[in-house]
C-alpha cells in the first residue's frame, strides 16, 4: 500500500461535497459538546490524518446496535460515518460474501497492524468451546481474539458486548460473556444500552477517528460525555416526581397528564444514559415520553434485577407533602450509594483479573 | 476460512447482508446443486432464559431476540399473555399495535430489497448485462443512491415508533390490555404526515407511479406490460432483471404456504395445491431429528416442546428445529400472506411457477404498496378520546398461544404458566419454518428444497444463483434460532 488515504479523501470519493464536509465538522463539534472553535480542528484532522479503519464484528447478538446506528439523526453524519467504516468489514452491510469478506479482514489486519479500531456488537459464548456462535466454521471467540490482537482499541457496542445483556440472563445457557472478560490487554470503550442511542454511537466513533484518542471514560469504561447523568436527572417528568404526582396504571388520569412513572417501575433514577436529553428515533421521543418506565437497559445486570414493573425500593419514597429540597437530598444520597456500589464491584473485578 | 471445497461439495458462508449468521452446505453434480443442508450456527437459549420468570418479563426479553423484528416479537408475546388472561384490549390499542407491526414490516421489506437483495446484481459477474450500469449506480452495497435513499426514508418512517413506542428497536409500549401511550390529536396528524411522506417516497423512487396504479395490477399480462413499458422505477428495474436472468425458474420449494393472518380480521390459513385452506394450530409440531437438540424420539407440539441443546449429537447439523404442519414443511412470508389473502396477481404468479426468487420479491413489493394504503386508513380510525388500555390481571395458571405476522412470515409464541411463573415458552419464528433442517422422514426444509437444481458454474466459489435463492426468503437468522 503506497500511501494511506485521509478521511477527507475517502469522503470525497464517496461523493460528499466540501460544503457538506464542513457542515459535518461543525455538527460533530456540537454533538460532542465542544465549542464552535473545534470545527476547524476537526476539519484539519480529517484532511491530514490517514484514515483509521474500523472493523465491525458481530458475535452472539440481535443486530439492534447496527439497526440503531444506521438511523442516526443527521443523514449527513450517518453517511459520513458509514462511508468511513462500511469500507472495511461489517457483516450486515458490506457487498462481498464468504471468503472475500474474510479476506478483507486479513488484509486490514496486515496493512494497519496496531492502527485499526475493532468495534464489537454482541459477545462470545464460552460454553461448549464456543460452538453456540460459529462464524466461517470457527467459534466467534477465536475471531474476536484474532482481530483484537493487533487492534488499537476496542469499542464494545451495546449491553451485550459491554455487560452480557439478556442472553446472559440466568441461567445463561451459552455462557455469553462480555468482551472485556475475554480481551484483557486492550483499551475498551463501553457504549451500553439495548441498543445504544444512534447519536451516541456516531459521536463516539467520530471522536475517536478525528482526535485519534479515546474519550474520557468513567469507572465502568463508559464515555463520560454521555453516561455521567441519570435518566432521572434530565427527565422532563421530573417535576411530577418532585411533586409526588404519579401514574398508577397505564392510561389512567395521571398517565394522560404525563405524571411520573416511578410507581410503574421506572428505573430512571438508577440508570446512567442520555435518553432523556438526546432521545430516540432522530430525537422524536424516548420510552418515558411514550408512557412506559425506563427498564435500565444500559446498566450492568439489568436483566436479572427483578421485575421491570415493580417500583424501585432502593430509593426512599416521598409523599405529596415532601418539598423539593428534601427530595433532592434523599435522591442524591441514593445516587451516592449506587456509585459506591459500582466502585466496589469494579474493584472486585479488577482484583479478579489480577488473579487470573 | 469460509468455503471448503472437496469434489462435489461446497460450503457457502458466512453470508453477509443477512440478519445473523448462516452457513449452507451444498452437494454438487452436473453443474447444479443436488442437495443442500442449511445450518443456523447461532444459539442463545431465550426459551430457557424465560423459564421460571414472571410472565411480564417476556415483554422485555422476547423483543431482544431480534433487533429488526422486535415489534413482531412483542406482538406475539402480548397476544400470548392476553390469551392467557382472556383479555380484550380496546379498539384504539388494537389499531395502534397494528400500525406499529405493519410499519416495522414495511421497514424490513424496504431494507431487504435495497440493502440485502439487490446489491447482488451489482456484482462484477453481471457487468455485461444491459441493466448493469443502472443497478451499480443505485444498488452498490452501502454506496448506491437508492440504498442511501431507502435508509433515509426508513429512518423517517420509523418516527412512528418515536411517537407511539418511545424507541425502536425494542419498543416497550405494547402491553397486555393495550398500549402505554395514549395518542392525542397532534400525534394523529403527525402519524398521517409521516405515512404520506413515505408513500410519496415509494411513488417516486420504487414504483415511479401512483400506488393506485400498482394496486390495480391484477394479472400477468399487466405485469408484463409494466416490465416492457411501465414507469421508470426500481420495481420495473427488478422486473427487467428477473426476466433477463430467468429468476422465476430459480428457487422453487414445495409450493405449500402458511400465514397466521396479517392484522385484525385477517384469518390464518394455508395455500397449497393451488388453493387456500384452513390452518389447524393443533397440527403444528417440531421435529428434532437433525437439530442439535435432545428429544429426537418424537415430534413435539409447541405447548409440549423443549429446547435442550445436545452438543454431542452427531446427526444434528443445525441449532434450528424442524417445524411441520400436518407432518409437512411449509413456506411462510409475504408471498404466503398475499396468497392466503387471495391477491389475484400473486396467485397467478404462484399458479404459473410457484414460489420462486421472482415471485417472493414481487409479493414483498406489492405488500409495501398495499400496506402503506392500509396504515393510512388505520391512522384515521384512531379515536383519541377513547380508551387505550384496560387493566389486565394475569392468572397464575394457564397457557396462551400468541401469533402474528412478522415481515418474514408466521411467528408464534406458545406460553405455559404455573404458580405465577413461566413454566414453558416455545417460539417458532418465520425463518424457523423456511430454513428448517430435515425431519425424521428425511424431508428437507423449504430453503433446502429450493436450492436443489440451482446452477453452479465451474469453479464458482460463492455462486450468485445460490445467493439469490437464499436472499429471496429474506432470512432472519437471529429469530430462526433464539
């Protein structure tokens, strides 16, 4: 390979105009919460840096992450990001089939050794030597290890790759295992959610490709810019929670008035994600806006924590008389406890890894 | 890594641009496929995971079987729970759910045609054909102009799920007794506008003509005329390709079809030997002879079924069980729905050459036109002041069958509850029917049968015709084995 193409060259080749390109740069800056002065920096990076290939692998999964991704809000952003990555390897979208497709993997690994990003949708099942997910005649876990070995970093798309998700629910028949428990020597960016929000996915990829670095992560390995607030913190129904106005049944008077869904089992108070700000399906809505509580699908273990329709019992209850300040205090206390619990769990996990 | 060749044998896989993983083993002779074995290599164990849980948990777990048919899975689960409870949701809820189900199907048909099926005709092997430049410009994978347009149109259409479901995939508002979201007059107007915009897209890009003209197609002569001098659009382009390559001579299976009936009022039925008939759910059974599952001694009715993987099983070559109706394999999908509904054009196509690559795709495109019309009228039937949900208590004991039509065909959930917990949950998905392995009589599944006789050129390692046949079923492998 003579010279590696830049992102800009790739986009031009895909028929994206200069004007659209600049617009995309400023949109990206905005999506990432950066000031307008960052747009020229993104443009410069994309014009000068060699393109970083993204290899997108599918393990045990339902393809909901890909489905979410291809409906990202701004058609331009989606086009650009798609044209960056579909050039490489993705089961669902690419043109070639069979051995041609597998050959592309080998080629990228050879030409971009240590300089490509591996995106994983789904996870490897480890029972029966991995035979519950066979790709091209071999267990997916082998393909994952093979491609991961020379990657620069790994993106774990969705709750499957990040934490295990419903296929890892008791009794976890296939021993579906999150990526970070199989690959332990690479930086892993977790983008949980079932699926993750499209705009979060494109923004994470764009950030990594343009700035050539990993976004700042929290203790669980999630990008802070999207996972540092609870659904509850920015929920538009929050005033009803504070006022003690709750939905008791679907389609009751409270439901029609848009009251809080806490008593319907909403997990918004313990779920860290951006649904209540970015929203879904190009910003039209999110589950709470459609009258159903949050099920906490971006939280580790959400599949085995008891009923999705039972109210949370680990945050204190308040009556109508409680004032907003008192409520705010108790909720902050509960959040503090939740974070402490997370910390303890991660510390445990780290200890386990050291022991291995 | 993907194909191993020995004289007379070819293994094709993994397939790209299908939902999930798939591997097909072909025996070759005299330039064609003599027999085929279809392997679904991905197993997760959803039926086992559901056992012992609260029945309501199914509402969260079941849609996650599939990221593209999630609403259909929710619909089947809710129908099973309502059958268990003997609940009757209010008319608004029935209509609202039906809109969501039908919209998801439309999105899948659109994706199938543009993203999964047509790009195969942009392969270099077809470079000499008169239609090739047009196909390459419009359908080259991920970059073709029609592909981009379709992805954008679908994203716009799926605003319906934003309004009615809060989120897609894995929508939560479909609940036993109704829907969680009561729509107001403003929502109703927005839904109407979204459907109209999608209709305009279809008329402009896919058909190049008003939908009324497409729906008026009722016999083979009219279809031929459309191919010869019809309006410029991707529908006509496909008809030209199908004619040029003889796609109607490719991929014929048993010509036995079943549908559970799309939408309220549309009944379940079969179509075989050139005529419609009843469907008896009591005569559905699954055979495990060539599935890597225990329970090979007899066929199981789904209320009495089991899902216990048996890794030591040497005879089994797929995780997929073999569903049979009255002991026979049946095909399902858009073509089956159109036939059971008595669509004259699809019936004429099936009477001439059965189910094949061409007729399956035409049935899907005709359904796109018909369903957009129907969804528009469903939206108008919503009474915003009416009820959307009735309180529904689930009994601690009992069973329920929930059926629906996913884009790819008949989807059924068989639920048994004991002591307030799920005692058994069996799912038969559309591609389970279509891509089933052989049964104890040695009878192949529909795709296995359809592949027999498919031409394979000398030295062709990824045979184009095999790709067309496989994709004509629009497989959803993550649903097939769950």
